[in-house]
C-alpha cells in the first residue's frame, strides 16, 4: 500500500518544531499505546538533544494492558494514560515535576524561583496531545477532535501548577523505513483516511488482528475472515444483493479505533 501523507507539509512542521524546541525546558512525547514504536518519531532524539523528555503512552485505555506493561519496562519512566481521564494529571504531573526538578533548582539559584517551566507536548497526528493538555488544565482550551490534523499551529497554555504548556501540530516524518509502520499509524488514525484506500487498509487490519488476537473479530462480529465475510454477517448489502465492503471497512476501522473490539495492541517490544 502506498501511503502519501504530504511530506512537504511535514518538512515545514519539522522546521517550526526545531525552532520552537530552542525555547522550551522539556518535552512531553506522546505515543499511541497501541503502537508505541510506530508512533515514536525517530527524528525527535536528534532534535531534542539533551532536553529532558517524558514519554507518555496515550490511549492506554484502548491498548492491551499486558502489552502496555511490557512497554513500561522497555521505556523506563514512561507514563500510560487515558488522556481524557481525570486521573491523567495524577500520573503525568508528578513525573513532569521529577523531570524538571533540576531545572527548577537552577532557576531558583539564579533568583528566578517564580519562572514557569516551558513544556512542549509533541506526538504524531491524533495522538491525543490537545486532549491531554485540556485534561491537565482542567478546562477545554486546546482544540481537540478524534481525527488527525486539528491542531494547525502552536498554542501556549499556562497551568495553575506552574507549567506553561505548548500544543503543537502532529508531526510525521518524510519516510518510513518499515512499511508496516505506516500501516499501524493508519490503523490508529494518525494518517488521514481520505488519502488511503479504505477497503485495502481495513482488510490489512483484519489480517493483523487475526494474527495477534485470534477470535477478536469473531467475538465482535460473529464470524472471522475478510471484509466480505464480515459484511455478509452484518447484512451490509447494496442494491442487487452486492456486499457493501466499503461500509464494512469503515465500520471495522471505526470500531477498532473506538476500542469496541476490545483492548488490543498492534506491536510489542522486541
């Protein structure tokens, strides 16, 4: 499958990100808990340099908890959260304070004890950045929707806890070394559906789920197999009795992304 996500636009986003990073003290890096490896930007390490980073496994409520526990071992210090949950601040803020303790101490020694540490929140499109910021703020300030590309420009938000948060547009990277990375990002909704062959994508998702979680499709739809079998079982028909596989493809993608097939993870630590 050829996935074209407009790398020219992403190159512009990268340049802006590189510029903005020079003015922040730390980075909250969101990964999708269902595919942490695929949703981790390989360029970010070089861009951040020595800047402290807090890895956050967003959408952990949709991921397999046993697999998430493995990722917590593989990514020391990472915090799994449901970005929309009221409990998210209790997990993220203490970890952020620990991460920035040395910086706050240096500021105090320089007579800048009241300075608000600047924290950039970054991740792939639709990772839940704006949702997490709203939850941390305790109010709806950053524009958030369950689709990629909603945040168009950087936005600063002061917190009562003393941090200054920057929301950023989701950033992919110009080339995936592993084609499966692009597929997993597309499964989770990080790449816009409008630029993909939806039926092919859903068929690949069905294959992936059958390999990782045999029986998950049958438990939800009453039958396993490809889109035709699923569409037939659901009674998705066009005039003349033709199977409506496009409707089934959209249903499968939507229900996977909403967690209606269960808590499923697409990759495990190697």
